[in-house]
């Protein structure tokens, strides 16, 4: 049994001196030095410098390279609050090294990120090129998936169109009341200062000179609703008119009746049925009047005929559906805090006010392409993300061959030649996506557990004997090679989201608006890829030389 000689002294009054050389504060193997070197010598930060103004009056500003490094380092450590970053610049040694002891305040950090959101988005491409130069970005198997990220807005701030108009009226009344109150308070103060008969140097109240941003957001939400309704109305009317014109021309039109033409089509069918029964009755009555006798049974009155009754039921159904759609259109909601965000359904149940974020990931965990949208359905993002993944594959190939990305080589490999196979879950399954141009793909036709069970219980071999893309894909996923390849999807596609949410704490956007959400998601992807680069460099691989 070991026995300690005593306790270490706890002397809180002793004085320390930090090493005079800042490079002795943290060891040279610390990753903060690598991040500083990458930003200083391997990334083009001219866009950040271009947005800064120098040479005017006032104190000198902070170096944009330092602020970019600070943001990258903080986000890689799961710290996204400007106030927390400001505090860390005084308390954490690695942050003090980045800012060289001259800590920026949280307003500077927040304003820099806000003013340079476009440059932050462009940073993703530069990091991807650096990763390619280091040999990262395996394209044999890549996977796409989506995740719902909350916006900087509350679900309770959603309003219907009627609610938005009431809110706009209330906000206008509030601003007017504030202006009246300001005038009254100003009059009393000026009476005390100048006297009742002296007009004094009057000023326009601030509420009138600078309208509330809440009013602007409400107006933007109403404009979005109006534009969406107008676009849908034009598309619906065009399809309905074309359908009805074909009916009037005597064509037999198969398939689903377009929305907007249902009532008119039902009215046409009812009129045809009524006219047909009237003709039957008139022929019967004509034969009776001619003395030729009628059929054994007299025809039923028009309103009692089975086809007329069916057509009336169809018309009532069409009118009911039209009323329901009109009521539902009035219940469309927009958020008064972030009008671009939408209510997104969650896989485990419930809703989140936010965006649908997409990421294409390589087999070695590098994010190849990003996307952010408002639609909750993943399959709508398929064409855009496949195009982005193809462009990223060509960029990686160009970088590895040492060619100039600004001058494309006509003989360069196509994305279909560079990418081995793309993996997608059932959220991307549609006949359009299965048959769209692009690299080879495996798209789940059902839940993962059902696919694995079908492959185990009813394995397939050889090519599918069908022209239906859904049946052909289901057959391929029952083959040993198909299901083995598809099993890679979850580790490739979903790991990056787990890292973002659970390790880096990226569960909510800090800024508002779709454009800023896209730049923030792309900046996160750049930070993620920089983390992959740092992990790769720990194996002894040096950074490439700068040209």
C-alpha cells in the first residue's frame, strides 16, 4: 500500500509569468498551429479582405485572416456563440494564440461573420481542393442524406395569412402610437426647455425614420404567400385549361383530372348524363305518341337515373375538395421571425421550425457538396445534389492531376467515370430519380430492415427481367453485391450529421434567411473537412507546398 508523504500546497497568491515566446504557450504539435498555417498560407482570404475598409479615421481593425482562423477553430470545438468566443479569447490558451492576445469583442466577431457570409460559403471549395491535394475524397462510394436543422426562429411565430395581416395592422398601430407618444413626450420636454410659445428645433421621431424590422419581416412573409399563390394559380389554370380544351375537342383523356379542372369536368359529365337521359325519355314519349308503343318499362326520370345520380355525387365531391383546398390555402403559414424557414417533420415524430440540409459524403468522410432548402421531401433535392457531387468529383480529379480548374480539359473524365456508385435512402426514391442521368446509384425502395430481410429471405442473382425501374432496383438490392454495397450508406451518410449535432452542437442556425443558412451550412462543411485534414496530417503527411 502506497502512502503519500503529504499534500501538495494550494497557494493561490503565487505569481506566474507566461513564457515570453507565444509559441511556448502550447506545444508545436498542437493542431491550432496547423489551422493557423492553413488559413495563412493555403487558403485565399482575399474576399474577406475585400469587404474591409482601411485607411480611414479610427483605430486599426482586426486582421481578417485572424478572425477567419478564430471562427474555424471555435466551430471545430463546438463553440458558435460570439460571446463564448470572446470569453475564450481571454481564458483559453489556444484562442489567445490565434488572436495574439488582442481579443476581439463579441460584436466584432458577430458582425464579421454576418458581413462575410458569402465568403464563408466560398471557403468550402478551397478546403475541398486542399483535401484533394492531400489525397482525401474517395469517390468509389459516396452517399447523400438530409437532416433537419432548426432555424433561429420559434414555431410559435408562425402565422396564417389572416394572422399576418392582423399582425401587420397591429404593428402599424403600435408604431403610430409610439410616434404619437414620442411627439407628446417631446412637446412636454420642449415646453420645459424652450417655453410654450417657442417652436424649438423639432426632429422626426426615430420610430418614423427607422421602421421596425418586425414590420419588414411581416411584409416579406405576406409577399412570399402572395407570390406562391400566384405561381400555383398560374400553373393550375394552365393545366386545367389544357385538360378542358382536350375534353371539348372530343378527346378521351386518361389519368388524373388536374386540380382546378375537377369541378368543370364534373359539370360537363353531369350535363352529358342529363342530356343523354332526356334524349331517352324523348324517344320513348315519341314512340308512345306515334302509337307504336313503348318498351316494357318506361325510362326513369332524369334525377332518378343511376348515371345522373353518380355524376351529381362526383360534382358534390369536386366542390367539397375545392372548398377544402381553398380553406387549406388560407391556412398556409409563414414565420414572422424567419419568413424563409418552414415547419419540418422529424423522423421520430414532431416538428421543427427550420431547413432541410443536404450533404453528399465520400467514403472517407469528406463532405463533397452541400445544399439547404425549405421543402421537407428529400427526393426534390436529388438533381441539384447529384450535379454538385459531379462537379466536386471533377474538381478533386483536376486537383490531383495538377490541372488548372479554371481551364477545363475536354478530355477529362466525366462524373460518371469518376464516381463508382451513389447511395440514397428511400426518401430519394422515385422513377424520375432512378432514371435520371448521372453516375450509377442504389436507391432504397423501402425501409432498410425490409431490404435486408428481403435479401436474406429471397436473394436474387443476375440482371432483373423487367423494364420497371422500381422493380429493377428492388431486384438489385436483393442481390448479394447490391445489399452489401447499400449497407455502407448509413455509416457514410449519417456519421457527418451525428458529428455535427452531437459533437459540434450544430442543432440550430445562428443567422436568419435561406441564403445565410446555406452559407452557414457550407462553412460548417468546410470546418468538418478541415477536421478530416487535421486527422490525416497526424499520420505524418505534410501540408502541400504553396505555389
